[in-house]
């Protein structure tokens, strides 16, 4: 009888363990419109990370569930999506993917005590803040200043027209400000041209204004979709002018849509596509097999953000908040190497220069 009872108790324990509620992780990004490429790659990278952890037994024996919400690059949708994820009792949120959406999601998450680990937010205003936003990329300052110095010194550029999207103003304004400051200090001129992305954009009219300034280069601080469209219009009028873009445009969608128009475009980013780090090679192989395209910077960064969040949950002792764990129990694993946060929840990456050549992103520096 003792053996039977013991066996029943063991079965109950196993059954109880098997029925444990999964850990819920939120994912917040734009999955529609011109920013969908950024959000979709991020979602895919996060999903690969979740599946990898679950195959290894989950977090402290609990499986992990990814709950995805689309902010549609809309303040109203981002607010609703963030509140919904909090109501579903997520442990933390991977995202948002743009600085404009971080502006509206962070106050809500902050009040609820929920951590946001953003793969791709880089607007300068979010750095050096004691808040619940953890950042994987360096700020716009490093990237934009590298761009200004590279083109002034290496390409002899003196006049730049800068097309920037006001629907992601927190990012584009920050990038433009840093580029302009550095470029003017060197002796160059910058002519900003604002537009608002959407279905009603007249790409030809914006480009006409940009080229009327007689620039040496056209800078696009836009999504990949819009950068491809602007590039097509620029090439119709001036086939030889130098095209420049920020990291936001550096997704596979740029080449798919832009084709010959984006050949020779120089982009600046924090993702080393030439890296042979074993973790990154493995991730890229898995991603390409499953989604039939490269993960790009947003897919890799979202994978890293998800792994970091789950590792912190596994390391967190009783009585400690997830924010405290992220700040004090790093470094954390990433595809290219370990990632650590400073006391503000910021991390650092080295900016790179790359060019589109024969339909591929080729590293220059």
C-alpha cells in the first residue's frame, strides 16, 4: 500500500509540474505598414530564442510563451497593446522597435513595474535614464557622427540634404541633430527635409525639393521601404549622386524593393554582418532555413533581447525585481558575444559602415 501511495504521489507531482503555467513574455513592434520589416524580423528572432529555451527545458522548468502585439507605429495602438500585455501578466516585454513607440510605451510599463528590453531603440533621449527601458544598441550619436566624419573625410561630401520621417520623430530628429552637429563642425552644410510616412507621400515631390539644394549626397533617415522608394526617385533624376541611410533602413527589405536604385548606397549601423561568431552563424543558419531570408540587425537584436530577458528570469533570486537582476547579474549571452548593461540599463555596440553592392550588404568599416 505504501508503494502504491508513493507511486500515486509521484504521479501527482509530475502531473502538477507538467501543468505549471507558462512564463509569458510580451513582444511589441510594428507589424504592419512601412515598419513591418523591422517588426517581423524582430518577432522571428524572438520566436527562435523562445523555442531554443523551451527545447532546453524552459526557465527553471517552466515553458515560455511569446505574446505578440502590433503597435502599427501608432501611439494609440502602442498604448492599447502595452496595457493589454500588462493585463496578461507578462514577465517583461521585448520591444518596442522604434523610438517613437518607446516614448508612449515606457511611461505605462514604468508605472506597472514592467521591464522593456528594446532591441533597436537608439534615440539619444533614452540614454542615461534610470528607468525600466533596457537598450541593446548604442545611441544615435555614435552612428550619426561616424556617418558625418566618414562622408566628409572619405567621400569629400560638403552639402547633404537629409530626408527624415516625422512619424518616428524621436529617432529621426535625434539622428539628424547628431549628424548635423558633427558635419557642420567639419565645415559641411545640411539641409533637412521633413515628411510624414504613409500612403499619401509624394516621394517625387520630396526628392525634387531635396535635389534642388544641389547636394553632394542625399541622406535618408527613414524606414527601408521609404528609403527604397526615395532612392528610385533620386536615381530617375540623378543616377550618380551618393545615397546615405541610417540603420533604420538597413534591412533586407531595402534591397528587395530598391533593386538597382540602392546599389552603392552607404548605410551606418551597429550590426557586423561579417561577424563569424559561432552563435551568430548558428542563428543565421536557423533563421534562413525557416524564413528564407537573413535576420538582419533587427532579427539578431530581438533574439539577443529575448535571450537576455529569459536568462535574467532564470538568474533572478526570490525577492529581487527583474530590473535589479538585469542591472546587477550580467553580463548576458548574445549571438555575437556577451552583453552587459551599465547602471542606466544601456549597452554599447561599435558602429559600422557598409555599402549595398551586387544586391548584398558589404562591410566597409
